[in-house]
C-alpha cells in the first residue's frame, strides 16, 4: 500500500495524526495485512491493489462497511473495489443512496513554468485563510456544491461546516486567493500522510475564471507539497472537463477511478442509486 500514497492518503493520515486505535481497522488474510479502514471524515479504505478482484477481500470490505458505517455515512475508495462491494453490502443492510464518480489524480514535483498561471494578475495573492474569511468560505463552498452536485450541502449542515472550516483555518489548511484584497479563489488541504497531501474544495468564483488564478494557486499549493516531500493529490468529477484539463496541464496524472458513496441503513426506494 505504501506504493500508492495518493490512493491511501486517508488511511495514511490516521498514522500521521496518531488517531485513536479504535478508529483504524486492519483486514487480515491469516497474518498478512491486505487492507485497512479508517473512520475520519467518513469511512476510507486502503487495500492491496493486487487483490481487489478476490472475493475474500470484497467480502471483507462489505462486512467492514456493515459493521463500521453509521446510519447515514460517506464511504470512499477505489472504484474497482467499491463497485464489487455494493451488492454484498446491500445484502448486509447498507445501501448507497448516491454515487459520485471521480478521478483520483496526483502530481510529484513542481509544475512547468508554462503551466503555472502566468496570465494571473500581479494583484493575485494566495494566503492562508483567517477567521474573518469564514463567512466567505462557507458561501463559496455552498456555491461549489450547487455547481458540482446540484445541492448546497453547506445549508444542510451549516453548523457542522462552520466548525469544519474553523478547524481547517486554525490548522493552516485553508487557503484563499485574492485580487486587490477581494477573495476569488479557495482550496483546502484537510488530509495528509507521510507521503501525500490531499487538496480539496478548489473553487474560483464565476466572474474570476479563465484569468489564470486557479492555475497560479494550484501550482503554489503543489510546490508547497513538494517542498515538504509529499505528493499533491486530488479528486475531480469525471464530468468536469475544464478541471481535468487544468490539472493535466499542471502535471497531474490519473492514479485510479474513485468512488464516493453516501450510504444508508434505511430501506432504499430508488434503485439503482443516483449517480453523477
């Protein structure tokens, strides 16, 4: 698993952050470790990629989801594995309500100078977020959710998101890009392991797009990861062609297909689940 730090950044972060032992579980085949699951922001998994087609591993993952997923939860991992675990999970009483198809991308080393957003105005500044930015961050994140998902998840859980962003700000893991002091861009780096740093929540306000701001900001965030000897990695919705082009230009390459699933223990009326 150490050979795929981007795919396993969530579980790797549990070790770096010295999580409680009860939040990290191992999947064993005899004495051999073939996978691990971590309860952090949802239920994440890391597995031996050579064994993802083996029925014992698929069955073990489905059983772990049944035991560890709450009444309504977020489960995420490699698509190849989770697709195979959906039906055995349903038979155990945990069904997906929504499935989000993403590409997991990763970059190592600084982007080329030609790809770093040279068009961005000299007035553009990327800086760590502060408490005074919290209101704008919540508004921007809600707008991002409406664009990506069709649902404002922030308004559904405003207190939870306010706490989440306050924690990121305090930890120095939230960033804002400004032009003449006006915020136009945001991104977060909420998860990192010894080898990788995950970038999330990348959003540029509509009136500031196609001006090089996102390229400049993402290049700097990637350089920062490189200075700390970490891979930069991120998820992209497969339908977001503009974002895929941007990240490829910055040197990101697709590591694997990724799924993020909203699951429920209640009877699911709609089947197959919503997928986007």
